[in-house]
């Protein structure tokens, strides 16, 4: 579509961004990628790992990585010179958080970050491609058209609202500047068609991951989920999204496009697949009234609590019109696999193979720059001080009032601090023992030092971090989630913020 084949991409370390980058690299484009990380070497490692997952590692030499953050105030000014050869901006980065506590983050990244990149596109006088979501439709029902953005709809969460605001900015920018804007609205993104490969395990994967963890405890007992069995869910493989978007960009026909599945599946069919996939024959979809009629079992309550932010999506879904998308594709749809048991088995198999995204390549020590090494040392010192000084000061005390019925053991593994872990023993609500690299425990928490610091400072609830895939629990999942719920209250009451400025 243009003579100068250099593209500036954000979100290359995400699911869509990695596959879109692959499309450009395979076609011989030079890619300039903006990556958020503590240092340049860490940014390069993140980008290369994403390309490896997307099957494009061999093209890494065609990609220049810039370390930076969408939220930087001077982002546009700092990128104008570095991106002067770019003839296109493809914006794939964003925050996918549903909780109301993330309203400011969603706005800062999804809205203000987009506005900053629009200033860059205007300065460079280049087209702008933006990945939004089909779910800016919010609480609308019935048929939703591609040319509709804000029609007064209410939203389920601040994520949907922020993506709608970003689209409004882009529409106004295109009208004012006369530059082309492409807005892509994918539905629920899952792994690629061939192997189920994906970079980020969010959305549907959060539900699958939770089921995978508790399925053994559920067994054959009744397991009710409040949902509308007749509602549809619209899933699209990530490679399909990239293929469709790539064809539209190449066509040069600016506009807004739904990249959705023309044959969405009913939740009843998804339930049948999951019953076999996770061996939970007692799983049933019931309406809200029936769910409340009988007291929820422990696992039913736990699942409901953890999946609360997804509840609206289990009740209803609009129909996404694809007129514009199909017109560009000339009626010949890019291949999309059938959403059947074999396909979901493929998705689950890959997720388990890479331990839900935790099995990634570490950055070799030889490529760490000095500032990266210093940052790693500060993070390790922060964790050591928390366990060795701060938490040790809580020994033999009641963690919270009225918590005498809690007795459990757990281990905390901070994954970017090699060969170190800390075990805690809680007896009748009292912290009785802290040991490094200690004995076997009922459950093990795996998390990064950044997530650890957010949790112990009271900024992030541990059960929420689990559901966002920032924390992984192995062993007794039920005990782990119970501990996470209790400890969330402890961290809020006794936040630890010492030396946070050195850690982040």
C-alpha cells in the first residue's frame, strides 16, 4: 500500500501484536517495535520471545526494538526522529482489565496512550491502524454494525468504555487530518489454528485455567455456573485475526471492521466440550434465579467469585455485523477452524505445555546490561527484606482478628529470583514459621517480583492476580485460593511499600 516498507508497531509482545508483526516481517517489511521493559536488553528479549511463539523468530533481524512506555508524557517527541522512515503505525498495545479499580489504568493506556500515538502519526503524516474490540458494543443487544461507535450504550466495565473512547479519538483524528485510519474489532481471541499457540493467556483462558486447577476437586459432583445456555460466544484464532487485518491493510480501504466468527457457538455447546475436556460431568449452566435457589457449594462459590468480572458475558452477546469485512475479503473468507472439541483440546494442550505462559525463555545473564543487573539486585533485596524483616515482625501474632480457623502451609516462589523460595506456616490464624527453600507445602504460589511488590503493597489482591494469570497456584488449589482471599485482607491492613521506588 506504500513505497516505504517500514512499520511502527506497539504491542509486539502481545497476542495480536506478535502475529501482526509476523505478517509484516514475512512480507519483507522492516519493523520498529516499542516494548515496555526495565531495560533495552529485557525489551529485546520480550520481543524475541513473542516472535518465537508466533513462529517468526527467524525474522528478528528485520526488527528494531525501542524500549519505552505508551504512558510517557514525551513519547511522541521522542519517537519522531526514530520513526521518521515509518510509513504506517499499527497500534496493538493496550490494557485488558475489567475491574473498576483499573479505570485509571485503562484510561491512561487505552485512551491517552492512543492519543499520544495519534500525535505521532499526524507528525509523520502516515495512516493509523488500531486494534479495538467488538465488545465496545457494551450492553447492546441485537445486530451491531461496524460504522457504529458511541450510540449511547452502557458498558459492562471500564475496559469497554476506554476502547470506545479511543475509537472516538481515532475517528475525529481521521476527519480532522484527512489521514487513513483502520480500526479492527476482534471478538474473543484464542490460540492459532494450527497448534493453539498464543502469547497472552487472558479472556477465555482465565476461565479455562481456573477450571483446570479445580477440576480434580470438582470430580463428578454437581457444579453449577450461572449463565445463559442460549447466549453465544464469539471466538477467533489469533492467526485468523492477523490474516484478516493484513488483507484489509493491504487493500488500503480505511474504515472499521469486525474481525469476528461468522458462526459463534452457544454456551451450551461450550459447556458440553468443557465437561469432557476437564472431566467435570456434573457441570451445569443454570439461570441466576436457579443458582440462588440453592446454597452454593464451596467450589461453586469460589468459581463464581473468581469469575465475577466475566458474568455479564455469560448472559448475553450481540450479533456482530461483518458487512465491511466481508466486502474487502470479496466473499472469500480467510480459513477459520470449526470451534469443536478437537480445537479446544488443542488450545488446552498448548496452554498446559507452556504452563499457561510461565514456561518462557529467561534472559541470558550475558546479555543483561549494568542497569538491568542493578534493577534485579534491588528487586531481590526488596523480597528478602519483606520476608526477613517485615513479615518476620508478624511472627506468632494473629494475622487478622477472628481468623483462628485458618491453618495452612504454602510456599512462595518469586520466579525472577533464581533458586529462592519462602515457605510460610500458619496455625490457627497465627504466622508460626518462615523458612527459605523449606519443606513441602499444601500449595505453591509462583509469581514475578513486580507482581509480588504490587501484592504486598496492597495494590493488587492475590486472588485477582491469580485470575489475571499473574500468579500461578500449584498443589491444593482450593487451599491456595482460600489463603489468597485471607491474605488480601492482611496486605491491605499491613501494606509494605518500603523501597518501592527502587523496585519498579
